[in-house]
C-alpha cells in the first residue's frame, strides 16, 4: 500500500508543470512549495480524496494543511530517491530576522517539550547529545516511521554449553536487547503488551555528571520528556496486576513523582521508599547541612485494586523489651513463672546476681569491663533467638475487647498470676500484671536462609548494604550499580516465579541477573556499551554458576539461558562512525559511504555534495562532525520491521524468519 501511495502522489504532482523538468519530478521544488504553503500545491493535493485525508485536518469547518506530515512523506527514501532539496534549509520558529526560537537564551518556558518525543540516542556514557525533538504528531501508518516496530538482528542464545543458533523466539525466552530503549519498548508492544508483571528502572538521574548528557538549555525539561516518552509505553507493557519501581535521587525526585502521578494515576501510587545507599563516614563536608546518603524508589501499580500485596519482613537487632523468660513452659500457663532474661545470662557467665538489678549490673560490669552492655545484649540476643518460644515481653494488647479489659484489670490485682483469655478465632492471649504476653517467636522469620528477628517492611530501607557490591556478577559499573539484595526484595515483593520482569535501563545487568537466579523471566534493554562489564558478560557468569550477590542465599548453582539480539541499524551505524571519527580522512570516507548507503535528511541537496567535500577539507574536525550528524535523517536510525523485505537493506533470511516468529507472523 505504501508503494502505491508513493506512485499515486508522484502521478498527481506531475499534473503541475513547475514540478517537472525533462520528464522528472523536482523533489526540491515540491518541498520548497510545501514550505511556502504554495496555493497550487495545496489545491492539487485537495483534489484527491486520499491525500486530502492524509495531509489535511478539518477544524470547525476549516481545512488545515499539515505541512510536517507532507514533508515526512515526500522525504521517504522510496519517493524520488535521487532528488533532494536545498542544502541545509532550516525550518523553525524565528525571533527577529535571523535567530531561531530555540537559539534564544532569554526565553524561559515550563516543560516545553512535554508533548514531544525524545529519542535519547547515546552510545557511550560520556557522550554529549544535541537532541532532536519531534514537536508534532507523526502521520498515519504510511507516514509514521519513528516508533514503528524495528527489525532485530545478530540474534543468538547463550547457554551453559556456550552460544547457540536461534531459529525462533520462544514465548518464555529471556531477552537482552541492545539498542535505543524507546524503539525497543515500542517493538515489544505487540508481543508483551499487558504481560509484564514488574518493571524496575534505575534511569539517569540528571545530576550533571551521569549518563544523561544533553547539550540543552532546558536540561530539566529534556529529562522529563525523556522519562515521559518511555514511562508511557512502559505502562502499556505492564499487566493489570503489575507494578513499576523507579529509583532516583533528589535532583529530579519531586518532578518525577508528579510525572508518574500523571501517567499512572495518583490512585495507583503506593509508596515513596527511602533507601540508605551510603554511610556518612568518609564524606568530605563541602557545604553545610545534612549529608546525602539516601535515594528514592517510587512504587506504582498499573491498577491498585488488582495488585497482590504481600507482607515482607526485614531483619532487626534484638529487642531489649523481650527481657523475660518462661522458666517452666512445659507446665500449664496458669503455673508459668517468669524470670528476667539477664539473670539467666549472668548465671551462665559466672556473674553473681545481686539483691537489686543495680547490684547485678555492677557485678556484670566488673566482669566484662566498659563493654559490658554491648556484650550483654549480644549474648541476650543470641539466647532469645535460640529460645524464642519462651522469651516474652509484657505489652498492651491490640484493640482489646471489653471482656479482655476486665481480665486485665483483674490481673493487676493478682500480680504474678497468669490468666488465659480464649479468643473467638481459637487462639489464646496470656494476661499478667495488666498486660499481655508477646512471644519473641512471633518476630522470628527465616530470611536469606537464616533465622533472625524481624519487623514488617516499611518505606525506609536501611538494612541493605552498598558496600562490597563492586565485584557482584564479576562486572563493574562506574555509576549506579545496585546490590543484588535490593533487586531480590523488589522482585519478591511484586512477582512470583515465572512472571516477566523488565528493566529498560539495564546497565551492568543487576535486574536480569537477580531475576535469572529467582526463576523469573526477564527482558533487559541497554543501548550503552559497557564492554567487559556489559550485562551479557554478567549473565554468562550467572549461567555458569556465579557465586556472588544472592547466589548463596538462594542456592544458585547455574543454568538457564537468554537470547541476545540487537536493533538493526541504519543511520545509527553512521552516527557511531561519526562519533568515533578522529581525522579528516576518516570523515571523507564516512561522507562518501553516507551518500551511497545512509538515509539522508530531506534538507540536503545531493548536488551540494562537492560543497560538503570542500567544507571537510577546510574546516575543523568538530564542525565537520556536526555537519555530518545533521545530514542524517534521525527518523531512520534503525530499520522498521515493515521494511524487512526491502532488498536494499540485505536482511538475511535467517533474521527474517526469527523476526516473523517474534512478531508472531507465519
């Protein structure tokens, strides 16, 4: 259908003499006419119902020409491929006669790019970007190419036996995708929309020194646009009972909270979790005030009513309130005798028990010295853990009934005597001295394979250490590596075995590594190249039995597999070549290659190629690279799946077959 539309448009434009020379259509003339809103061109397009529908919008009985849609259509590679418009025509809002709006640094606007698309196409963590914003809604399917599903290539499966060939993407395969995460997310929609149970991301924090390096006067708004584009499609991928966790520091936390409220709904906001990520020890005080040692994790659900909330527990230190021991727990409760826990500890350690607690404490201090409190509490804590079923404290019962209140009053008059209260659910409450016995055993849980006292998980996480994580997975990440224990908690909080976990800022691969060890299916997306510290290297280590991180806790022995695949690059490979270019000779070679194989921007006239060659000869390398970047059409960085059969791109039969299996075509 696309080719028919292109042919039909060419046939229509031939009806206007000024668009034709020596039997050929003049593409540059057509584009110039569109830019000038030429009445003859508009009248011609309106004469055909097909193009009237595609390139015009009706607003209150007024027909409006959508110039941008038309320009994108006629700049298509297949439409008059040998003709280009004038070299470097600029299109934009102007301030005065010669200064474009975006160049005016006196203009201040609030979130100016809210409704735009930010591609975010970095290859290296320290690379700078002059970002392209798409400030209009792209055309229908025949015109819109930016967010269409992309072709995957270099597809292979990693297993314990090594790298294997792939002929089909299985529904349960773990996936690692290399390439721009915005395009990859949109490519996942057809197969995974509504199926992902958990999304965790640790995006660039926009600190000025992280990987969000954008040369932009409105850096804050740029970051919000970057996040918004991706969160919107991420929401489509989440299942109805799914959740998303986004980790961030103070630089953008407040604004991210508002943005996520807008996308996911305030009613689906669950918690703003504070995570202690560092210790103040060793910090150099540069500015007065508290030291930053926390980050924030925003926890949202797709639909709060559908999310299966689960209780989680965290280890805590021994609670000194549990300071009594039932000496004869084998007897009937009414006959129980309670003795101080410290007296047992003192006796077992040869410390004389005095007539008063003060005297006992003095005797203990005499034996243990200045550390007696620390030693005592450690020993008491170990004893309480080992004898949890008979270590108790006396506390006020939760929401006591009237009958229970009466029993509590009676117990105050009969001190030392235990009364048994039969609850409606069949349980029992033991009352003494006006309070209820609370058993230490109720606080004991098995966490990470060990019995430990616990409390319910709150929105303050201080128990996960960031120390010593540099070697986890046998890879390093300069900025932002997260502990495997942190991801273990989040994954176990929001998923069950077999559920799908997605991280589209994968970095060194912590999320995927933990999901693999916890028997969850996962999808990881990363466009930056971390070399020997890449997620693929880490996951190979996991498959081969990596012993770091949570491996010992979960009994990880290795195994499993994942499929690696890349977005099929078009202009992206030229962009990378330009970034890595170090000499003018290399720049010349890149330009000649671009002329033959790149999808060039419609604002470049092929007849100006010699002028570009001269510019390369006479200019400094940074300016040459800027020019070469500008000649690439940013809408064709990767190959669209709709173009997979085009022989121009030389997609292998193997890749075609696998892509069709991924997009579930026969």
